[in-house]
C-alpha cells in the first residue's frame, strides 16, 4: 500500500497520517486518497483468487498499512442477492440487493468502522469522539471494543433506546443530546476540542470514504460472477468486470454513494470496468436538503433546521459540502436525487420482508421506496441492472408497520374446565382460524408468476390456493374444487386463457365464478372486446405492487 492524499482545493499532495486532518498547504479538510493505479491494475487480478471474499481483499487500495486481525470482525464480503419477486412485481428483472445486513453489526457502516478503527489503532489512538444517528456509533463501538479504544458516542435523544443500549453494551459512553443531529455533532466537536480527543469527521474522514469504495469493488466482482464478464473495449482481448446501471442508497451524510462513486472511478481508471453506475441518492422527504437543492438546481444545500421524519437515521439537516461533491458525481453518472415519504418507506419495508424474506431497517427501506418511485417514473428502465444497498435492524419500527392484528392468541383453558389437556388445546386452536378459507385457483404456465401471485395472496390473508399450469388442467381443477375466484393468465400454450374462459362460461356450474385476468400481454382492442362481460378485472403483471390487485381479490370473494 502506497498512496498520497491530494487536496481537492489546492491540489497539494502529502503523505497520510490518520490524525492529520488539514492540508499542510491550504488547511482544507477535503482531501482524497490517490494510489498508484497502473501498478495495482497490473498486480491485483493475480492476487484476488487466493484471498478471502472480505473487505481486505482490496488492501492495496485501502489506507491501512498492516490490516490487523485483532480489530477484524469479518467485515465486507456481503452477498449480492437477486430480488426475483420484486423484479417481477416491478417489471424490472435485474434488481440486486447488496445485503449489508450481513456485516458484523448489520449495517454498511461496519466497513467504515473496520477501516477507520484499524487506521486509528495503527496511529496509536486510544480514545475518540463520534456523533451518530445510531448505526455509526453501534459499529464504531464494536470495533473500538476490540481495538482498545474508548468511544464517546453523541446521539440525539430520538435514537431508539434499543440502539442506545446496544452502543452502551459494547462499552462506549453514550451521550444523549436533546436536539437535532446537527446540534449533536456540534456538541461532540466542542467536547472533543476541549479534551483534545480525536473527532470523527464523517465524510471528511479518508478511511471512511476509502472503506465504502469496497462496496463498488465487490458489486463489480459479484455481478461478473452472476451475469458473466464483458468483452474488453475496442476489440481488446481482456474481459472486464460488470458495473450495474444503477446504484441506489439512502443518504443522510452521503458516505455510501461517495465511496461507491470513488470506487467506481478507480475501477474505471484501472480498466476493470468500462463505465460508472448512475448514482441514485434517496432521502426521507421530511429531511431532504440534498433533494431540494438538486430539484432547485442549487450548488449548495439549504440546511433543514427541524427534520420531520420518523427515520432518525437519516436526519442530517445540514449536509454541508458533501452535497456539492455528491452532486457532481450524480451529474457525471446521469443519476438522480429523490425523496420518499415515511409512509412510502414503511410500505416498502413491509413489501421487501414479505416478498423477499429480507427485513431491512427503515433507513434502508427509503432506498427501496426510491427504487419503486424511479421505476414507476420510467427513470430506471426495465432492462437496467440495479443494485440497492440494504442495511439493518428492523426492530424499532415494527409496531408502526404491522398495525394491531398481527398475532392471534391461543389461550389454553385451565384443566378444570375440560376433560383432557388435548381437548383444551384443540378447542383453543379452533379459535385461531376458521375451518375453511376462500379458495382461489391460479392458472398460469409460468411457475414464477404462480409463485408471485401465491405469495401476494399468502402475505395478505388466508386463502386455500390451487394452481394449474395450463388450460386443460385448469378446467379439471375448477370442476373439482369449485374455487371462489380464478386468477387467469391469457398467454398459455395449447389452451390459452380465452379458450379457458369460453369453456367456463359454457358450463352452468362454473359460469358464475369470478375471474381476474392477470397478464403481461398488451391487449389489442379486439382482445379487450372478447373479455368484456366475461371477467371481473384485468390486471397487468407490472401493476402488482399497487394494492389494487388485493382489493379486487377481497371484493370478489366477499
Ligand atoms: C441504513 C442506513 N442508510 C443510510 C444511512 C446514511 O448514511 P450517511 O449518513 O453516510 O449518508 C445510514 C447511517 O447510519 C444507515 O444506517
Ligand atoms: Zn490544500
């Protein structure tokens, strides 16, 4: 590892010391690490196959001289998971989730903490101060515990108590500040100044941006494994890694996208990828200074003094110069800033859990709500390859999302009131659910489409579901089971949906069963005419994310 820090204000290059923050020439705190990219490009590819899939596999591109096992917790190397069901719901098959929940403390901040604490340990630091909206302090605390560094963690009183206790559990000193996050940062800075302690400076911390770069490196390697390498440019025999078309992340201070942008530039400089992903930075509407500045075409963001969002993790009201830097990356990559409401985020969180088995925290759900919005607006195209950063703890917000009726109680009677314990158990269980649920038949030749519809129904209510993969099988099934509702595809080999409908309507026993046609097909006026009077509703498969589909199901079964 050899590199210098280049000042982005005066261009001066100087050696790196973790505790020296300012440029020796102009005092600017905004500097960037610069490596010898041609040498690394030549040597790194041969090294990679022999290294673990963790953050340190890119150690030549990180500002730590001797990665120290004493501090390591298995950071980086998180899975890239294809969101098949979400992809189908959105009509956008190539959606991938960078699953940062699988880091040591379940957030992408573990990268930042791993590299920063390793560098501070190398520099002999034993006590430090950081302000945090929660996850940074949790992550720094875990690594500081291993490194023998005492952390003073300044958090706002809005940070959920469970998160504060987690910080304290790791042995850090929690300092609760009743005020905004920006105020907590000021108090932390003053405290560090008074005591002469090292203060974490967010996006101005070299190690933090450098750590986040590894997200871009990993994604490029993982997409190459999943989708195959690309042929090199201009007839070049060398194959190159794949970068996604979009990288989406929710931002507060903006560290994730800043790191991913820098990592992508480095990959491009080294000839490992041929273009950068478009950066989509998503904020919570109630605290969206960057989005407001972007939409107004302003070069700097006007601070939001009183954030109005339940998602306290994203409550940086004053992004300062970070906005200007991130804005340049977003412009250069033809990306976008967008905001979503808390309600949209909570809804996305619920959809993600039910449809993909992934429980994210509200701050990460903001990215998914942003994805939904950008796909709907046509900004993200159906063929685009999209990676969404996903982080963390769901716990603090579940009550908001689930409402009141999410569990059913089994109260066992006391032995005195029943003959045997078994009898009491059976009686109690009989009250958990009725004997019969509405019956729904799903007729579709695509197993993926059947699974998607089955899952949408399962996740929102109790239904007995039958499936048929073709017209003939469907007719036999419907005769036998007499479902309360049929969900029918139109395009199927052998007997298509139109023919199934003709048969059903010709038989008095099945003619009155309601039918929803669910199709990916753009219908001609002629075909629409053929369906008129025959079916109760027509749903396009890309529309399933709206509640309309379930409303139709419920109203037809009632
Ligand atoms: C899940 C999640 N998303 C986004 C953010 C915002 O990070 P940043 O302040 O670097 O933009 C955080 C911060 O802790 C987070 O935990
Ligand atoms: Zn300078």
